[in-house]
C-alpha cells in the first residue's frame, strides 16, 4: 500500500511539472504577441505624427512635434531634426518644431538650433532664441556658451545667443556674457549687459572691468548663496517696481481729479457718479467729497452704494458725507456699517448717525455700546447718543460714568449734559470728585446744562478745585442755574487768582436772566468797584429797563440812572452820560454834585454854551447856589481865553456884566476884570499886527 502511494505521488509531481512548463511557454508567447502589437501601434503613431508635422493647422503641428519628443526615441526625433536642417522646409513647420523643443525642454537638438540663428528668416531666428532660452539645461547652456565664445560664429548669432543665455537665468552663463562686454560691437555689448542684469538682478551701467571684479567676488559662492542673493535682488526690484506702479497710479488718479476739478458744470452729479466707481481710491474719495456739495436725490443712493467700498479710506469719506448731507435714507445703511470690519469706519458711522439725529438709530447704538470694548468706538457711540438726545439713552449712559477709562467717563459726562435729564444729576454730582480733571470739568458743565438747583452746593465746593479749568466750568454751570446761592458764589469767584475763571464768573453773572432789583444793583456795584465798567453798564441798563414801570422803585431807578451816568463817564461815553445827568439834574435840582458832574460832562464835550445856559437856569432857580455857577462861568471864560478865543471871551464877559455888574461878588469880579484887561490887550495887539500886515501887502 505504501509503495502504491509513493508511485501516485510521483505521477502527480510529474503531471504538475508538465503543466507548469506548458504555462510558461504560453505566457512568453502571449508577451511577444503584445510587444508586436505595441510596436505596430507605435509605428503607426510615428508615421501619423510625422505626417501631421506638415499640417496647415499650427495646433496639429505643435501637438505632433510635442508627441514625437515625448517618446524620447531617436527614430522619433529624427524627422524633427530633418525638418530643422532642411533649407527648403516650410517656415511655419520649422517654427512649430522649434517651439516644441522649447515646450518640452528637450536639449538634444541644441546644436542644430544654434545653427538656425543664422537663418535668413527673422521669425525663425526669434523662435530659436526663445527656445534656447527656455531649455535651461546644463548641456544647452554649455553649448550656447561655447558658441558665443566661438570666433567663427556670426555677430548676429552671438547677439541672439546673448539674449537666450539671459533668459536662462543661470549663473553658468555669467562668465561668457562678461567676456562679450569687451567686444567691439555695441549691439553685442548691450545684449550681454541686459542679460547679465536679468540673471544677476543687478541694475548697472558699468563696464566689463566692473563686471569682472564683481564676478571674482561672487563666482565662488555656493548655489544656495547665489540663489539667496538673487531672491534678495528680486525682492528689492519688486519693491521698486511696486513703488513705480503706485506712483504711476497716483499720477493717473491726480490727473483724473484735476479733470473733475475743472468740470464745466459743478451742479451736474454725473461725472462724480462715474468717478466714484473709478479703480483709483483717490478718485473715489474726491468724488464722495464733491458729491456732498450737490443737492440732487441721486447723490444719496450713490453714496449708500459706495458705503461697502473695499477701501477703508473711501468708506470713511462716504460715511462722513452721508452724515453731512443728513438724509434719513442713510440711517439704515449707517446702522449696518456700525459692524464694519474697520474700527475707524464703524466709529465714523456712529458719528454720522449722531449728526443725523434720528431716534431710529438709538437702539442700534445702545446695542453696539453694550458689546463694544474699544475705547475710541465707545466714545463715538456715547457722543452719538448724546447728539440724538433720546431719553432712552440716559440709563445706559449713566452706567458708563464709572467706566475704568477716563476718556469714556469724560465723553459720558458730556453726553448726559446734552440729554438734560434729571436722572443724571446725582450720578454727575458723584463724579465731580473724579480724579481726572476733564471728567470733573465735563460733569460740572453738564450739571449746568441740566440746571437743577440741587447741585449748586456741590458746584460751589468745586470753586476751590485745584484746576482752573474745572473752576471755570463750575462758574459757567452756576451762571446757568442762576439762583441766589449761585450768584453769591459767582461774586466771590470774581476774585479768583486765575483771570479766565474770574472773567467767566463775570460773564456768567451778566448772562443770568432772572435777578431781582437789589441783586442786579449789588452785582453792578461790584463790577463798578472792580472797574469792570462795561459789564456794570450792561446790568444797570437792564435794571432800569426791567423795573422802570414799577412805581415803588422809582427812587431806586433814579439812583441807578445816576450810577449809570457815572459809569458811562468812567468810559468817557459823554453823550449818553450827558442825557442821564440832565435828566437827573432836573429831578434833583438841589443836588450840587449832580450839577458839577453835568457841567464836567459838557466841558469834556466842549459844549460851553450849553453849560452857560444851565448856569443861568440854576442861578434863577436857586440863587443861594450862585457861587457854584459863577465859579463854573469863570472856569469856562478862562478855558476860552487859553484857547485864544478873545472875541468870545470879551462877548461873554460883556454879557455877564449886563447880568450882574458885580460878577457874583468881589472874588469873581477881580478875576473877570483881569481876564477882560488881558483880552483887551490881546485884541489891540492883534489889531496892530493886522494893520502892519496890510501895509506891507500894499504895492
């Protein structure tokens, strides 16, 4: 049994071996069949592509040439080389083949291509040079360099080779190109120099010696160092190019703006509407600014469309323009712009909404305020809410009076003043003790605008603040409130060591609308004592005008008029003072001081005749006061004598003599007689001189 098993196994192994051998033979046969089929297909393709090289369709020619080179077979390249070498071949076919070598960067025909640089066709020369520059292989660069240095090569070919080497951007081309700088031909030198500049990214007008020296310093660099230098140069050149482009764009924009400036019809919005779509931001900015000046319904729509401009500066100007125009159609777009990616634009949008003053924006501004943390943005939102003046903003704003940022507390205090709501009084009083001067200053200012008397005591305390500006704000606020306590504090503040504070206190007192008679009198007297005559006059005139019709105050009104006359005299406003003095002299005929001041006023105005009339009247009315009148007459006579008015003096004395030969008494009589004698002598002397003059003038 065991032997039978062994025989069976042996037969089985033999069977398997025979089967395996047969399979291997079959596989080999199959592979050979595939290779044969592939070779046939390849041969068919070679023939097809070779035939297509002469197609009249340039796309088919190029595709065929590229396909042949893609096979990387010698027999595939041969038809291409034959075409390049055939002088009778069609030019367009040759150019397609030349370009195919460049497209595939196949350098196997480099020597053939170099020879084509001497072709009679400029088109072929150009295509060849471009292809040589595109190859960029070590082999092609070596062959081109050798050809460039070959004295047997034509000048024209060398110029093309120099250009082609420049297009390779390869450092191996530098040395042969430098050698060309020493050649006699200017065209070749220029081509070599431009290629060197292209490869090295250097801009130079230097000669061969400079380039040789530079090459000695740089040729030992590693390829990495060389590439690093090139990158740096490219970056530098790119920056210069960007700068030039920017300058050119700016020049174009400036010229466009100039044309817009001299446009014939400044009321026509169309040129500006077109300009706001310009590719130059400067032009769009100019257009937006100019559109503000034109009253046309189209302007708003154009600006609203421009509110989403890609340039931040343009959006800023557009938003500002919408705020200036003040059209309510801009409210919704501006609310949307509160969420602009640019913080500056969103701030300008808030300010524009404040300018528009529409209550529809209040909710959006409060919402933006609650989620914004940027200092400048918060201030813009706070200021906008203050400008709009909606009472919904009071409570949200009060919360910001205690903000950690002083600038925000300051803006909030100012905005609450614009709202003028009593709810803000206590919070504003609380920040009168803020550590920051400007916060105290604006808080006081806002309390004045609200005008609640409950804050007067706190403002009075602020008059001792170390900051003059805060004290100045406090006196302004006290003036706006204007109750008795405020007035008394302002009178004290007139003595403040800082002139601005004292001046503002005075101005605040003058501007208080409601003051009783006695208060007006006290303040006016204070101004007079301080020699602040103009303000004293203003208050006295106001006092007289407001209370003139109250019978019980007539005596006090008369005294106020006397004070006013004296104050007007102090500033030498003699005409106004005279009117009051004459009125009061009639009312108080026994008041000698009034008479003296009236006469003094007339003397200052040189109204001697009118003064003499008053003297005559007073002597008749009150003979007991004749001494005062005769003294006044004597003073006027002397004044006229000193002025050389001798005839007037003589006539005056004659008139007085006819009234009273005793001239009011012996004291005055002797003085009048002395003046009369001097006057007579003077007139006689004048008469003699006149006669002598007439005699001398007689022929």
